[in-house]
C-alpha cells in the first residue's frame, strides 16, 4: 500500500475521532500527526490524557504510538501487564457465558424480547428529530411523509460482531430514501432475538431531499447509551462523500 493510501486512511480516522470526541480531541502537531485525547468519566472527576502519533505506515503495516500522561514517577509496568491479563481473562469468560446463554436461555430471551419490542414500538411511533441546522421544518417533513404510501424494506448489510470492555457490538447498515423505511428496517432487525434483547440498540439515519437542495430528514436514538446515536448522526453530517443513510445496532 502506498504512502498516499495510508495518509487517506489516517485522514478519515482523524476526522471521525474529532467528530466523536469534540473538545476532548486536540491537535498537537498536524505535520507530525500528533494528537491528544482526554478520557474522563461522566462526572469529570477523573481524567487521563493520551498522546497519539500516527507513523507514516499506519494503519496497514505499522501500529499507532501512544503515551499515557499519568502515573509519572511511579513504577507501573507490572500493573499494566496484570491489567491486560485481567482484560483477556474477562473477555474469555464473556465468550463462554455468551455461548452458554445462547444455548440454555431461549425462553428468557423470548420473554425479554416481547417486553423490548413493546417499548421500542412506543419509541418508534414518536421519533425525535435533533435540533440541528439541517433539521427540516414541519412542512418539509409532512411533504416527505406523504410523498410515498408504498415503501419497501431495503436490503440490510450486517457487520461482524466484536467484543470491547465486556460488551459485544455489531453494526448494521441500510440505504433508505424515505422516513417510513426507518421503522421497516428496525422491525426487520428486531426479528433477531439477539438484537431485540440487546442492552442498547442505537441507530441514526439521514436522508437528502430529492426536490430541495440542502434539505435533510434525519434522526437518531441513543437507547440509554449517552450521545451514542447523536454522535453517529454527527459523523453522517460530516461525511465528505455526501449524505448517506445508516443504521447501526449494538
């Protein structure tokens, strides 16, 4: 892979990180590709400053470089090693527990799925639109709602699941052209027992108007995961290649 291709991938990742972390993301030196990320808890009582550098061969043939600006003056290598060991053990236990639950708890999942489905139906019927600059006014929304009475559920593409800090994540994406398709996609995804029983199902969508330039129909759902859906929508708004529709559930 050429240096230009690596740089393009880095630019895309940097743009995404800046959109996700906002003021917690700081450019230290753009030429040497050095950045700071401040990681804090929800109450802002504890924070860690992480310095990240992107080598020229990252991400294809070289790893990123990082420095944790904490515990200065202390000998903590042993604590690092033990924390990594603890993480690996917990991850292995999570996989074992997930396999056991999938084989022995179908009845419990079905009951929970029915409760979740009822709650989600109530939420979907009252979709909240973000108060952002591109938010359409009531006239635009009604016009799009009434412009098509016959819409179909689009093809849904499913990503590979992965584990991070004891949580299992999986992404799903669909291309939509009408707001009515939002509920169709959500209903289709909820037919999966694992998705319906997930702790947090977040999603976001963004549709460009075919008739009016710079008019978008958009919305998102955090489902209890603070700012998760709104950050996803923010990434869509910053997409250089133009607006596209997206659904993700975890």
